[in-house]
C-alpha cells in the first residue's frame, strides 16, 4: 500500500502543494484523482487476505482476518480520511532533517 500510495498520490500531491501553496487543496485534489485506485488496490488485498479465512488450520484463518481488517482500516481511515485532515502537518519535517535530505521534485505531465 505504501509504495502504491507514494507513486499514485504523494508524488502528484507534492507538486500540487508547491504550485498552490495550500496543502489541504493539494491533498483533496490528489484524493479526487487517485482515491479510487488506492481503495481498489486495498479491496483486492482485503479479498486475498480474507480468502485465508477459508483455509483449514486456525493460524492462517486468524492471520487472514487480522491482515484484511488492518488493510481495510489503513485504506479507509488513514489514507482516505486522516491524511486529508492533517493539512500542513502532513508536510512538516524537522529543520535538521530538511538540511540532510535532498529536495526532490517529481514532474507529472
């Protein structure tokens, strides 16, 4: 999920934030553009994990149910709701870390 989100949503969101200066507008625009893709990928992962519940032994059943619920909560609650509400806090990093990390910009034509 994290790699998909970085490729599909966070890279374009960073560009939108730099252009508009408004992190909430950037996150909302990115969700409108890529929210369905992220939620569809999560739905596939949930379906695969829930099929583990159909297996024979108890440990794979438990693992499938727990992982399915975790991915569903991550996609629905964290990625589609909480990240949109964080605003500027989603882009905050300590000044010492900003000095160390390179400033990378993605270009999506």
